[in-house]
């Protein structure tokens, strides 16, 4: 039964996750933006005004009068303070100055870390003259001002001074001790003579750092972030539940049944229970196909076992089981070429030459969609039925996962995570996975510990030495990288298993990568089938009478632009 596209795992998990995530991110993002904008705008204005008015109300007026008179007198006689004008230094040692600085620092520490300065307003000369300044804990010590320092007064500041109390609705910039801009917001308030309320002695200017204000606003932002985290966590739980229902639980059932199946056969316990059929897996996707395949394998093995128990010894029985497993293994691979007769531009061929026992080599060729072709060559560790079962699980997982993400690297990461669960047999698999864009010839591939493939462009063969990742099922949370290459019309790709470079002759010499490169260079390029046949002849001539110890798997692909010549498989 064909699996309907609407019921595939890709649509069940991917579409649901994307839709819910987008809605949540849009809602929470809008809420954070509104809260932050409104909070900053109102808090900046009220904070600096409050700090300036509070300081002006509680500061010692007599000390301010003393400092104002002293600075005016020296200023009129010697001019503003500078390195060449030390006349103001004496003020620093006065009790009034030190008491005023302590007062400013005390007020500052109680008013949300506002940075406070006491200045005279010289409107006639359009300048502010410093009387006292807070300490340098908020700003660089290079910018702390002392009695007699002056800075220019703007027209708007002059107008504000004439009203006794002013608010500066613009940002001002200073440098901190790290040489970076510090964003300030400023307001001022007049210090008046208590006996003459119409007389203004000086002005308190309050500067509030953006960092200080942010500390009061951040709890709201953090609260919203926690809400977002909770929603995302809920979404993750939903995705995990769906994954468990549709992927993890069925695969765990298959894995447990496979282990029990193997254990019972190993201990010569004959059981009429149908291990895989009894699972009742009805996921309506590729996993259900895997369950049916394994149930068929179980049925065939049971039936055949009944016939041979009374006729052969244990050794012959085991050999028969391996033969059946190998046949079932090969039945799961694409063996009809061309694989897509209706797509003449897809020119590909693959073969497996098995060794004496059942191995874990496999290849796969399938269309992800109308424009993307997947090519897989892999090698499972070990031999026998466990390797065959592990091979089929790996094959289905790679196919299912790649169809849901179109990224070879991401597919390998997901398959690795699934295979690592309950891998008590410590099995692993090397994989080369490539996705070919049939329209452009772009090939995106990822390599999990497999051999380096070869590419032929302009009649010249060379190895593709991209970065390899660790074999699948060896370690959790592995990351894999992708390699991209561009094929032109008539270019070739050739991938193989380690049975080729490790093929050994009677002199214990390895066939090796250089001999393989030389064989490719002289091989026939009429068709992928003819090319692989030529490579196999070279391997057979080298090995001679030596025994084959490992499976040999080969896959050749020739790229054709859509609408070009028919493929040349023979």
C-alpha cells in the first residue's frame, strides 16, 4: 500500500511545529516591543526630573552660597579653571565643598544612581560653571568636573534656566572609562535661597544612565521572555509527544522485538509468537512499511526454520538464516534500473557484491520531490542478521528524515539521535548522503565517516575531500557539516564502500585509493552500468584468487540537464 503524501511524518511534525512557533513568536515579540517602548519613554522623563528636584530641595543652601560666591570671585579675577590656572584648587579643601560632594553622592545613591552636578548658570556668557560634582563611579574619572570648569550653554538651556527648572528632552553622550559612548538623559532644578524665593543660587543637573534605567525595566522584559520560554517549552513537549507516538515508540517496539527475536534464535528457543506482526504498528508511513518487511522476514525465517531443523545441523541452519537475511536485505534495495523510467535525465546505477556472510552495506536512490534526487551509500558495522536489521532501520530513517528537511547534515543529526537510543549492541553505520538538484546540478552532501567520493569533470577524476563527521550511532548530539558542489551536463559522481580500497590480493596488498583513481580514469564513460562493470573487472583482476572479506558497494551517477539525452544504462 502506498503511503499518502498528506500522512507523511514530514507534514505531521514539520508543518505543526512551524505554524505554532510563528504565531507564538509574533504575539510575544509584539508584546515585548510595546512594553519596552512605553516603559522607557515614561521612565526617562519622570526619573531625571525627580532626581533633580529632590537634590535641589535637600541640598545645604548655605554651602551652595559659599561655593557660588567663591567660584564667581575667582572666575571674575582669573577666568575658567585650567591646568595653567590653579586658583580654584583651594576650594577643593574647604569643608563646604567636601560636604556638598558627600551630599550629592548620598542623594545619588538613594535616587536610582542618578549622576548629579551643581552648576552656576552664566546666561550672559552662555555657559554653565561647575561648583561640585559627584564621584566617578558612574562615569570615567576623566569626565568628573571641578569648581571653575565651564561648558557651553545652548539657547534651549538658556530658556530653561530662565524658568528656574528645566528638562532636556534629548540624549547626550559622554565617554565611560572603556572609551564607549554612554547614553544619558538630563533634567535640572533650581537651588533657591530660602529667605528669598525669587533668587536662584545655582542649579542641580541630574543625568540618568540608560543602564540604570534598564535595570528597572529589565524585569518586565525577563517576565515576557519567561512567558515565551514557557510557550516554547510547551511546544517542544507537543513535538516530543508527536515524535514519540509516530517515530520513537514504533521504532523502540521494532528494536525490542528484533532483540528478542535474535535472542530466542540464539538460544534455540522456538516460539510460535509472531514478534513483529504482534506489534500492530499502524502509523501509515515508512515505519509501517519497515514493520511489514520485518514481519515478512520473520515469517519466512520461521517457515524455513521449520523445514530445516530436522534435516540439517545447527551450522547449516545458521547459514540458511544468513542467506535469507541477505536476500531480504537486497530486496529492500533499488534493483530495477533505470529506477525512474519516466525521468530519462536521471542516469544512475548501483550494485552490491556481497561477501560470504550477510553484511551491512546498502545504497538507496529515491526522489525527495520532482526536483531533488537523494543518493545514499552506507556501511553498517558487523555482519549477520543484526547488521541486516540495523541496516534496514538506518535506511528507513534516512529516507524518512531527509524527506522532512531536505538537508543532508540535519538529516544525519536526527538519524544519529534516533539510532543512539537503546543501542545496546553498540552498532554504528557510516553514511554518505547527497541531494542533487536536478534543475541546476547543485549537489549538497554530508559524510558520516564514509569513504571519500570521486567526481569527474571535463574528463578528469578526482577525490572530494570534504570534512567528515563521526559515524552514526556512536555518540549523541553530533553535528555534521555539508559540502556543496556544482555539476555540469555530463559530470559524474562515484561513491563506494570500503570493500574496494581494502580489497586484498594473495600478497596482502590493498587495492587502495590510487588504484581506484587510476581505474576510474581509464574506465568507460558510456553509461553508469558500463562504468561500474569496468571498475569491478579491475578489482577482480587485482584480487585474483584471494578471498573476498567484505561487501563491495558501488554507485555511479551522471548528471544530465533536463530535456537532454536519455540515460545510457545498460
